[in-house]
C-alpha cells in the first residue's frame, strides 16, 4: 500500500502522560464550574437576576425553572435514548412524533371542550387534558411501531441506513403535518385546576410548571419500575448489554424491539403533549424538539436512561440560567451557553457522561 | 485488474465529457437554466461533495457542512457590509472578505472537528447535526452578527456584479477544484491514512497514527471546501439569513449526498442536479397534480425519494446504477455487500496509487 507509518512525535504533537491528562481533564471541568458558581453567588451584579447573595428569590426561581424544564426534556428525550440503547437506531423522526402527538391532542381537546379557539383554562377539566394526552400518545406509539415494522425491522443493525430512512420519514411527516394542521402556532391548554400562581421566597411561580415536573417524575418512576422490576425490562436491559446472547436464550427479540419502539414512541407522544401545553407548537417545532433531545442525549450519553436524567438537568439548568445570569445585553445568547456546556462535556467524555464507548 | 483499469478510464472519459458539457453550457442553455438551475446545482454539489469526502474517505457522516457554507456567507456579509446594512458593517474589500471568511470557516471547523474527533458513525452524525442547529440559533440570537432577519444587499466583487455567467464559471471552477482536490488528496499519505482510519481506527492508532488529528484535519478540509461554496452562494444570492442554514437545508444537503450515493464524489453533483431540477421543474411534470403532489409538497417528494433510495440501495442512485451495470456485465443482478464494495474500492485505489 506504500503508506509511511508516521510517528506521533514527528507530527509535532506533544504526548501528554495519562496522569497529567486526567488532572488536566478534571481542571477543564472544575474551573468553569467554580467560576459559574462564583459568578452566580457574588460577581454577577450586572446580570438581570442580580447576585444570588442579594437576590436569593431570583436564584430559587431559576432553579425551579431549570428543574421543571428538565422534567419536560427528560420525557421528550427518554424515548430516543431507550430505542437507541436497545436497537442502535437513532430515530430522527422523534421530533416529528412529538409534533404529531401535540397536534392530535390539541384537536381532541378542542372537540372535548367544544370550542375551537379562546379556550379558557377554567373550561378545561383535568380529564380534558389527560384523555387527549393518553389518546395522542397511544396513536403516536402505534404509528411508531408501524414505522418500525415496515421500514426498520428487516434492516436491523445497519444504523446509518436506518437513520437516513427515519430522516426521510421526518421530512415527509413535517410536510404532511404542515398541509393538514396548517402553519399557525397552536397551544394545548393546561387544566384549570393547576393554572394558578403561588409564592416562593417572595416570587410568584406558576403551578403549571410544577404540574409538568410532577408528570415527568411519574413517567420517570414508571419507566424505572418497568425497566428494573419487570421481566420485560430485564430482557431489555440484557438486550442493551448483549443482544446476541438474549437471542440465543430463545427470547423473541423482534417482539422486544417492537415493544421498545412502542414505548419509545409513546414517550415522544407524552412529551409532545407536555411541550404543546408548555410552549405551544408550530411547524418547525419538530426540529427544535429533536435538537433538545439530541443535546440531552449527547450530554448524558446515547442509550442511557440515567444519562437522559443527567443531561436533562444540566441542559435544563443552563437554559434557565442563561437569561437570568448572563450579563445584561447578552441575556438572550442562551445558545452560546448551551454550546459551552456541550463542548465541555464532549471535551472530557466524547460519548457523553454515561455513554459507552462502542 | 485489467477490467478495473478499463472501468476507471471509462469513468474518467465520462468526467471529461461532463466537464466539457458544463463549460459549453452557457453557449447553448437557456438563461434561466444556466443562471438558476445550474449555478445552484454546482454550488450545492461542491458543498455536498464535502459530505461525500468525509463519508467515503473518513467514514464520518457530517451534517455540519451547511453550517460551514453559512458561516462563510455570514462572514462575507459582515465584512463587506457598509453603513446602513446590518451586521458588523466592516466595509472591507470583497477579496479581503473572502480570505477572512475562509479563515473563520477553518477556525470553526478546527474547533468543531476536534470536539467530535473521537467519535464516528451515528455519534458523529448527531453531534454535527447539533452543531448545525446551534449555528442556526447562534446567528439568529447574536444580533451583532446577523439576527433572524439576516443580512441583505451584499454585493459580489465588481467583476461579478451583473455577470451571472461569470459566476457560473466560478462555480464550475470550484467544482473542478473540489473534485480533483478530493481525489488527489485521497492518494496522499494523509488520504491513505484517513482511509485506514475509516476501516480500522484501533489498528491505525496502534501503528502510531494520531486518529483524532486525522479526523479533525479531514473535517477542516471539508469545511474549507463547503466554505468556498458558501462564498459563491452569497455572491449569487446577495443575502443570507439563519433560515438558510436551519435544520431543513441541513437535511437537504445530506439528502443530496444520499441521492447521489454517499460513497461517490461525482454523486454529489448528480444529487444536487436532481434536487435543484426537481425543485424547479416538478410542477411541469404531467399528471403529478392529479395524485396530489403540487409544488408546495416538494418536501414530501424529496423525503419519499430518500426513503425509497435507502430501501432499495443505500449507496444512492450512483450505487444503484453501478450495481445494475455490474449486473449486466456479469449477466446477473447481484447485490454486493456494501462493506465488500468499500473494501474492493479501497483495494482498487491502493492498486492505482
């Protein structure tokens, strides 16, 4: 082949001994974290929220915002990471499923309340929110399984091919949803029972955000119980570790794949309704929520549920902190902070916090 | 071996004919076809060829190429903009602006390429997709550089102002530069090492090659090429906004590479032609309106095309054509395993180098 083997030194690359590298890596992580804490506590006088020492209420609100948004992020990204963990399929249509579910739930809620627009929160009972949520999530889950059975079942293992297929599907879905649901932004209405404000350390806070967090915690706990306390969960965890062995034990892995895809798409649907209630949806929201999910799984590690929790918390916190603690005039540059967090994690752990090297 | 060399020269002959056709086109083609369809085809082809280069020689599927394309455009817009326009309004000489824009592209791809250099496959794809979307929000949010409204009224250098055919030749030149450059690069020691890393990174690392460094440099080269296409784009368009580098165009560029076949450099321009021509002429096709496909549903057609190509032949239209040709030659249609094909091609390249 005539290739000269090139020496690392001759390329002018300094070889760093492992011990120094480890210390360097922890310094790369710890120094920015320390600086951020110092900034938030004492230095950030020019920021919109002020320093945490003088304005503890503002800090509490930021932490609440971060936690509640992290809940939504977790539900939205858990399906993506669950499917990837078992099947090595990155479902690029995940964002489309989120958007699709939101649209179905909004239509359903409108027909349950009997009003097309200007729905008052007091018209919306708890059931007018939960029933559309479950129906939409199940429809989207069935749709996801159909997609998997028709397009992905027979090319299992060819990850790039599957990714591009789901990508093509997402382009079709986005276009068809634009045609059927129109281009206007729509919003799911929270139930009236949770739409009020309460006081926390002198600041008003919306109960709906806590309701969202509670829903996310319920989803997380049920998912955890399912994966850790049932036979099916055990099989899935075993499949994540060694698919061939699971197959050799006589377990119908194709069925397990189908079920996993159902649950993954159901989670996307669940998250979609929460997102439609929290932020509203419009064409393009599919890409936005796909980005959110991808950032979460890249930070946390693709395929790990624990990683999804960690990624959601880190990303949610940085999104909540950006408008409050970036210096005035830069307050809306949240994207730079997002990139900084992402870069920091990737610099130290290329496969994410809980990711595994292939 | 004999037939491999024959096929190679046949391929080169076809390329020379295509090049001649591209160069002579402005003499015979309609104004619209040359200035809108072909200019866009060549520009997008160059940008997509950088995806193909990374994928075919480095085993890295990058979705950040449209970002580099966009960064070049935004930087030119900021550098040449004069009082009254948005952005930094530096008012520089347009040629200085080009050097500046490409320098920024190289710097950005160095950082992003290094960040992702220890991953491959699906991880690389989603990380670069994330960079692309972050880039979209970056230029949207940072109003000092652009804002969601974008930059408008950017003039190309005076040589090209009002001379779209000259711009067409610039794009043709860039295409030749990208194609020949990538093919030559693949035969240098760097290119050979990159292909070795694509096939077996662990082995190459143990032979003493710096795997992340090679991947990073490949990403920088690809970014630079995509950046040159971005320069041509801003000269042609006169404006740029974040929407033009959002997730939609990001996927479009990948789709172009996929239509052409992500392991054939030529496929990039072929895919770009199908994409641009489809975008321009779909409404003229007879009967399509009867089955509910209108111009507005172009994305559905493109998405369906991707799904169909991926279901039939993951190597795109070029791969499909190659397979049919090979099948006719050997008297039967045999689908070769893609991994085997890559290996064959690598052997072929090794033999010819």
